[in-house]
């Protein structure tokens, strides 16, 4: 069940910022949908290990739209060095993946 779909993931420091990023991507038809999840991140920044609350945004889109999503997030993201990663979707519901394609086409 191969797929030409991906999940683009990013994180931000607040729910309002997460909602804004998600809504912008969906409104521009770059992503079919986005889930927003509160998380705790542990990372090294400027020589110190930090533990901070963040909000993960997972955007479902097609592989063909992934580069445009990454470019969009890079332009509007509030962080200096944002996490923006693309993960292939190996398979899933054919109906759902067709919907993702239709919403981003």
C-alpha cells in the first residue's frame, strides 16, 4: 500500500501560534489538515539544555506539495531555527489519502 503522501511536522511555543500556522497552511491548500498537540521538548540551545512546553503541528499533504509547505513554514515561522521535517507516509486508508490529494490539488 505505497503512498505519495507525507507528514510535515513543526513545533512552536504556543497554541495560538500553532493554530495560526495550521490555518495558514490549510487555507493555502498546501496541507489538507493539521493536528495540533501539546508536547514537552528537551533540546540544546546556545550551550544549555532546555526543557520547554511546545505545540507540535503535523500537516498531512502530498509529496509534491511538501517543498511548498517547508518554504511556507520557513517564511512565517517565529523561531530562528524551526523544526521542519518531512516524513513519508508508507500507506493508509485509500479514501483518506485520496481526500488529502483532492484538498491539496
